[in-house]
C-alpha cells in the first residue's frame, strides 16, 4: 500500500467503512484527482469524517459515481 498523506483508515474503521465500499470511495475520489495523491487522500478523509459525523451517508457519496 502506498503511503497516505492523510491517514483515513482509523476514521474509516470507526465509521464502519471498509472492504469494497472503501475501495469504491477511493476510486471515486481518485478519479476526481488522478494526478494529486495528497488531494485525493484529503478528500477521502473528509468524506469518511462526514459519514462518521452523520452529515451524509456513504451511499449518498457513492451514488455520485452513478449519477455524476
């Protein structure tokens, strides 16, 4: 695994985001920032924290991939 600028794994674990859903989230964000690993990691962390706080559901975020 590549080094992460922002370690979103603990927050993802707390929010119950793992496995295939985490991979889908990472793919969605990295598609938006293909050449900027730092921005991708930051946006993954922000999305995970928003799910953890209850501001949005993971399904709402992942739906953007289909609707976007």
